[in-house]
């Protein structure tokens, strides 16, 4: 009995704080999404007006379009590269510790600062290099090109994220029993079939986690974009987070962007759940 | 047979590190160069290794103030997180068979799927009207934001701890809080290390929460200073890169010494 009270004392403060600073603002956001609140002053209820407006707002739609395109491409690239690096780092290689430490380095660096460094590479170094060598494709600043700027953001996001995902895959690979490979060797299996028949099925749960986490993180991209392009050129690389931030704080669209945030939340949950369902079904097989 | 070194993988991996090291090499050499040297070969080493850029960057960005702010927020966040999240997770893990605690567990970890922008706008109004738009407020909010993931991995860990020691201590007359602080908390050491490392990295590099919460520029953390700096001095690349290098250096130095634990911590965190 007394023990039960002690346990309650342990969780209640955290519960209260969490409610006040997480759940309550979230509920408030949902509440204000049905009003015309500007972030200050008076407001009225407007029902679903904000929601209808989001679906007709070309700026919002293009933010969703860009964010999806970026997130899907980045998720796929990160996972392919991470699996390859993790398999390499898991093999019997020389300088194993040093190589692991090097590949993991980007994880500890600030996304914002890394993005600033890459911004210099894209705007100055690569074009200078391209011009010197007379390669037309490299002579332009891709961040200044409406159609290509998203590629620059993908490159930086992938550069940064591969480290963490590699570590997760490495954790997965360390659970695979070496003897399975030896048995496969005796059966004369090729590297490709060893990967698809042994490695991949055994690390499938890690693949699922990596896909879901990477996708979720990329859908929330903010730092890379504000540092690399600021959402430009024009609004070509404005992500949903950036749009909510800008509209909500700088343009007096508190209520409107709250509606956008609610839609954004629903989109992320639906995508994560669908991904989990599909990938977990594959795992069982 | 299986003890042979895989040279093909070794060489490919060594070549691959170029992609990681090149941007860092570039940062270092540009930070040491003069604006005149920028017009030549960008990749060449600087003619002299003077510290003028760094001295100027420290002045312009008020570097030590920002460093102090970042250190303060990071340490405060880690202390809050280790002391409270482990306690919460312990209570939940030992009572998961009860409805209330099960609800609490899923309530907390469901926050992992809530994008920050959905709470961002109301949270800013709330924290500024409550006088929490400062470094202490940021530490407390960090504690709330990291709760989901930390409870998730702490609970997983507590489940693996044997319950017999606790029962013995209770028979000896220890109360539940004493059991936690004297027996469970020390036993959680490996998980504390993991949580501390991941939390410290996240708090140190965080940009979005400080950006919306902190109103006074004297409280800016290192990433925020880089952001403000970029707006004012975007054309002086040597100064900018010196300031990037200064901002990244504390974590890189720390990494060199504790990378074994960082890598081990993340791997343990991901294995649950």
C-alpha cells in the first residue's frame, strides 16, 4: 500500500510537467486551429475554415510536395548507404576502430553548422571546380536553382544521417550468428544470396526501425533547410516545419498554421503506421 | 578461413572516409586563411597558421558567452533527465501490469510521434508568459521533450534487472525511494551513460527549441549564435568558418576521448 503511494509519487510530477508542457500546448494548438487567432489580440471561432484553406493554399501544398519528395529520396539513400557501410564495418577489416570512429563523426556535429559548411561547398567550391575543369553540369550553384536545390538538401541530410543509421545497422549485424555464413559458404552461396537470404532477414527489424525513424526525421527537416537555402529559391525548398515556423511567428498566421500543424501531425502518424504495418508484414515472411 | 582480413572492404571504407573528412578539412583550412587566399586554390593549405580569424570570431560572436550558455543548458538537461527519467521509468517498469502505469507508458512514448511544430506555437506563448524564455526554462523543456525516448529505453532496461535484490532490501526495511536510489539507480549505470550521451548531444546541437524559446540574444547557445552571425556576416567566409570550427571543436575534442562510449551507447540504446 505504502509502496503504491511511493510509485505514484515517482510518476505524478513527471506526468503533470509532461501534460503542462507537451499535451496542453498540443491541445491548445488543436483548439486554436478552429479559430482566427493571430497569436495576439481577440479571436473568433471559424470552424474548419483554416483546414479548407490549407488544402487550397499553393504555398502549403508545395511545402508538402517538397517535404515528401525530399524525405522519400533521403530515406532510401540513407538506408542503402548505411547498410553498405555497416556491412563493411562489420567485416574483418583493418583499422576497424578508427574507421568506425570516422564514419560516426557526423552524428556529433550540429546539423546547422554542417549545413553552412556545405552551403559554401555548393555555392563556391563546386562551381569554381566545375568552371576550372570546363564541366557544365558542375559550374552552377545548385542551391540557386529552383529544380536542383532539393538535391543539395538531400546530400547534406544524407551525409549527416548515415552515421546514426549505420550504427543501428551495426547493432543489428552484431546479433547475426557467424556460423550461418560458414554454413552458407560450405553450400557455395554467393555474396549476393548470402545477403538476401541470411543477413537481410535477420536484420529486418532494424531495417524497419531505420526506415520509420529516418522518414519521420526527414519529414520534420528544419535546420538543414534554414541553413542551406532558407526555403528558397523562391519557395522551392520550403519544408512544412519551416512554413509553420515562418507563418506562425512572422506572418501572424497562428491559427492557420496550427491547422497546418494538425494536418502535418496526422500525415506523420499515418505514414509511420503504414510503414510499420507493411515492413513488419515483410519481417514475418 | 574467417580470420583473413578483408582488404577489399578495408580499402573501400578508407576511400569512403574522404566524404566525411573532406568538409572538415575544408573547414579547418578556410578558418586559417585570409580573404586574399580565398581567390587562389581553395583546397591549398593556408600560407601561415595564424589565429587572427579565431580571435576576431571570438569577439564578434561573443563566443565564450555562447559556449557558457551551451554548457549550462546541456549539463542542466542531462542532470534533469538522468535523475527524473530513470525514476519515472522505474516506477512504470515495476507496475506495467497495472492499467494506470501501462497507460502512462504509452502516453509518454506516443510523444515520439508528435512533431514539434504542433506544440511549438502555443508553447512559445506559454513559456514567455510564465517567464520561462531563458536557459533554465530551456533545460526544463528539454527534460519534457526527451521524456518519451528515455522512458522507452530505461523501461526496457529496468525489466532486465532482477527483482530479488529489491525484495531483500524491502525485507530489511528500506522504503521504495531508498530501494531506487541505493539499489536500482546504481545498477542502471550503463543506461545512464547511454542516456547522458544521447541527451547531451541532442541538447548541445539543438537549434529549433532554443530558436523559438530564447528571446534575449545574451542567452543564445552556440547554434543560435551561428544562425544570427550568418545573417550579419555572410560574406566573410574566413571569419564564419573560424566561428564554425570554434563551435564544433568542444564536441569533436570530447568525441576523440569518449568515442568508444558514444558508439557503444548508441548501439546499446538501439538494442534496447
